[in-house]
C-alpha cells in the first residue's frame, strides 16, 4: 500500500491478535506509534484493549496501549476507561484496574460493571458486593452485566442470602428479566451450598431453556452432597442435550451418580453408551509462553523430550 492510514494499521494488528501472533501485533503497534508517527484514535485503542482482555498472555500489549494513553494525555472516557479496567481485571491486576476506575472523571454503568465482574472473577465476592452497593448509592442503575457479576460474586463467596436478595431485586426493583447466566449463577450457588431442592425448583421455573452447563452444575452438586434423588430427575434430560465431543466428562459424572444410587445396571448402560459414542476424556493441557509470545503445549514438549530419551513418561 502506498499510503497506510490508522484504519489499515488497526486492521493488521487486529488480524495478528486474532491469529494469536502476539509478538507481531506488539511490534506493529510499536511501529505505528514510534516509526510511523501515527496517532491511534480512542476507538482503535478500545478495540485493541478488548482483544487484550481475552487472555493474560496479551497483557504486555495491553500495558503498552495503556502507557501510550498516559504519555499522550488521552482522556479516560467511558469506553477507554472501561476497556482498561476490563483488561487489567481479567489479567488479575485488580489494583491497576481499581486505580483506573478511581481516576475516571465520570462513571456510568460500564466501568462499574467491569470492576464488579473483575472482582467476582477472582473470588473477591464481598468486595464486589460492597462496590455494587456503592454503585447504587451513586445513583447508577445496574444492567444485566452488572447482575451477572454480582451473582457470580455471591457464588464465589457462598453468599446465599445475598444471592437470593439480588436475584429478586434484579426483577422487582430494576425490571431485568434473568438470563441464562443469571440462572446459572444461582443454581451453582444454591447447589454448592447444599440447597439442592431449591436449586432444582429454580431450574423448573426458569423462563429460558436451561442449558447443559446449568444442569451439569446441579448434577455435580448432587454428587458432592450425595443426593441421587434429584440427580435421577435430571439425568435423562442431560443425556439428550450432551455432546460427546464437548461434554465427555458428563458421562463419567452420570455414571458416578448412578453408582451413588446403587443403580449398577444403569452404570453399565452409561459406560456402554460411552463406548458407542466414543467418548474420550480430553487430555489435560498446559502451555509455556516464550519471549516471542508463542504458546507451546506442555504435553508436546514432554513428548519431544521423551523421543530424545531425555525423560520417560
């Protein structure tokens, strides 16, 4: 291209990020800033930051973008501030996220929700609830995303009464109909707390179709609390929904539940079904990130070392 404007640079950087080629994306962003002397606009930066928020391995690019905004005195408006909060929070840098949150001159529902969801994501349930209360006192009206974070926070912290209360006021006070994520948080919270009958009744009353994740969550709680009676009511529905390629572990869970109930013929039936649909347990995986940002699966590294007779596995 004889001339490359900010849109073409942004498209290239976004393409590299989409392919996981983070080193190239970072290098291109640096060239854009220092070599080409182009000034990315806030929309471009917000788009890039949203990509950086998807995984912690993109954190360096996100921090570079943040440094650029600081150096060039860009205003922390709603979109840019929220994107930075989201990026840092999802990467586990809650102090950095909260620092940006506090520095924003104005805050609507977006930065409040991003901060609440970030706290909930990392198990800071009580802090997330406290921030939610501050949000309401500030006169900011919560939305669906806010309540997803709040209910997730209650789930992580085991705050059953707080979860019930917020699930209720979501509809009664703010007119927000629960979605599948809200129901999922409540079923998980009630199930983990041993309130299996209440969780099951909530599933039956859902105004949206329960997905396999919600039902499996309740099944897992039934196993933990050794309650086969409720599990037996759900197993048939789960087996109709489950995809062997995506949810192979569900068959093992159901087999264990039948064993818990002493239903040995059903245990054998499920295991036969597993063989017929060729359910395979997915290999656990980890990855090592090298300086060039490439991610190398650990099991491949181990296999290579074994082939060279450096180790035995």
